C-alpha cells in the first residue's frame, strides 16, 4: 500500500492545478486527470489499493511523493540500552514513548545496542568493536556529553576508527592515550576517579534524543541521521558540535 512520503503534500493550487510540495517547500505542478489525482490523494492519506491508479502511483513514487511500506514490515525496533546514569534512563524512556521501539534486556535479542557511560571506557568499547553489532554510544568528557558515532558494521565508522582518528589528530597523542588508560584503570577499581559531572536534565534529554533519532532513522531503512559524525553536546553554550569520523583505511 502506498502512502504519502513524510513531509509531502498533494493539493489543488489557487489556479486549479494539482501540486505536490515536499519537506523543503519545493513545489511541482502535476498534470493528469483531476479525478484520478483526487482518488490517489485519498488512497495515499487514508489507505487503500486501487489497481487502476498504479501508473499514477508509479509516477508519484519516482518523484518521491509516495513511499511504500516501511522496511521490516512494521516490526518494532528492539534496543538494548547498557550502562547507568541519566542518559541511559532517558534513552529508555524515549524509546518507550515512540510506539515502534522496545527496550530489551538481552543484547542477543536486540536489533541495536546503546552503550551509555560516564567517563570514556576506552578499553571496553575497543573490545566490543569486533562483535559485529549495530551500536550507538554516549559518554562524558569534561562537562560535555559526547554522542556517537553510531556504528552500522560495513557502512559507518566504528569505535576503533574514532579512536584512531582522535589519536592521529591529537596534539599530544601519548597524553590522550594515557588519560584513557587512567580512566580504564578507574573503571576497574585500581585507581580512584572523580564523580561524573552529569549535565542538567535538558542537556541529557538532547543527548538521549540524538541517540534515539539515529536509531529510528536507521530502522526506517536509511543510515543514521548523523552518519559518520560524533556529536558533542555542550550545556554551557547550548551548542551541538559535529565532528566527522571516517572509517580508517583497511590494511
């Protein structure tokens, strides 16, 4: 069954000619029988399947006005959210409110995993990188929340790619690697770490929303909304910085 593409409209313009308008307010005049266009709009908005409208549906589909059934047959997205802290809790809450996503406890039954950490768990995330799972992530750096990149194996950057890119771009890579080692030791309980300075609930909601938006965009049959990007949510400035992350060359 065809449906109207998200953000699109079919309607009669002021001159009596049918038009389509897309999500970016680009207008297209449509030629054809008005009665067929009227029926096509009714079918696209309200549902139905009239075989005689298929040629018109094909033309509108090619223009991006119509879209077919959602990939996955409408099955809900199953997400395993791991970690504690407010971002994990808010991500679970947002998933529960989407109507087409479920938070599950067992990663083996999940379509995607979300790792929510306080301080960066470098060694842990590096070890997880080879399991082939679709994975998103969030952690704290300083007083900022760092989101992603979301990894879709074979299509987008992994944590290993991110790590390599960060070390290559760092002014003092040895110092950065040393910081990550110290944080790993703290996570293992061998050295003390300061409390995580979790940002305010507004910033937490932004980070969780970015995680969920990526997951739902990917589940709808596309790449994540922020594919190839790491996002940094800075509560002090209200900014969300975008840092490109390309996969490392395969050796």
